[in-house]
C-alpha cells in the first residue's frame, strides 16, 4: 500500500485545529501545537489561503477557516433533503400568511430556489423551482449575505439596479446586512420587482452552519402597513425557519 503524503496530512491537521477550540489562531500557536517549524506552517497556510480554505485577519494576523472550505463542507447536504424536510413547514407558512413561499440556497452568485409553494388562492402562478434570485435585492439573498461567507464571496462588484428602490451602494448594503445579522430576518420592499415585497429568515443545521433561507413574497399592500412589514408575517417566517432548523438538529437559534 502506498504511503501517505506528509504535506497533505499536515494541511489536514491545520484545518482540524482551526475547526476546533478558539477557531482563530496565530502562526506561532499553530506551529507549536502541531510541532511544525514556522516556515513550514507558513507555507502550508499560504497555500491553503490561496485556495480559499483559510483566511487571515489583516488586523490581528490570526488564521481561521475560509469560505471555500465552508462551501465544500455544505456540499454534503442534498438539496432534496432540505426540500423534503421543509415541505410541511413551507406549506404551513403559506397557509398561515396567505403568501407564496420559497426556500433558497446560495449558488453561483445568486439564490437558487429549491422549493416553491404557491399562494393559497385561485390566482394564476408560475412554479419557480430552479429560478435564481439576486443576492443583494431579495430577502433570501440578504439573509445569506449576512450569515454565509460563501455568499459574500459570490456577490458581484457591480450591484444591478432592478428598480429605483434597489440598494446599489456597497456601504448602504453592508449596513443593511449588519442589521439583518442582528435582528435575525431580512426584507425587501420593491427592490427586485415593483409592487412586491419579501421577508426571509435563515435555516441552519446543528452546528449553526447556514443551509439556506425560507421566506414569503407578496404584494406590497398585503405585506406592509405604512411602509413597515407586518409583525405577524415576520413572526411566521422566523417560526418556520426555526422549525426547519430544528429538523436539522439545531437547538435554540442565536439569530
């Protein structure tokens, strides 16, 4: 049987070390813990950083796991599993709110709709499973930008204006993402389609790793009052996100 490759073993050891404990370590601490010479550890870290598996904080010099590794780690999740576990909760959310429901995951610079429940009325609607939603102008995208490093890496440098309400200034978008991270849900009012608003919240697994987002979309007059989202709709979306997350092993969400 052929032997193992030492450099690969050492790189794997670095990733395991960063995945546990404080999750943020300096070069010297990494080298000492793993019994490596500093130049050897630095070379491994530099390679891992170039591949996106490790990131370095420019202010502190500390290393942590990178977005590309998180993206690969999430690849174990079959999208069909997310859809199947969310079916009941998505149906309940549509019935409770009277609005259409979408579940989306970060994919190729946008949000891929993996499940869509029609608004429970007799109106004509089109199935949107497989459709792509923008990251910066939809509630689903903003939720993922707030919590998923891979989504932030996929965000276009030039933000497209879909309506006159679309936020295209990076500073303003960053401020909104920070607010989303604090309050635990995101919304958009006519930012993608005139007359349409949406609310979404995060779905996580037992490790609090982002899996996707669940949300509702509907006419502005049904979703808002005096320019503000109806509290009952926000609560319903957040309850659905918590319920789906619990099915994936999450306890009390920290959102």
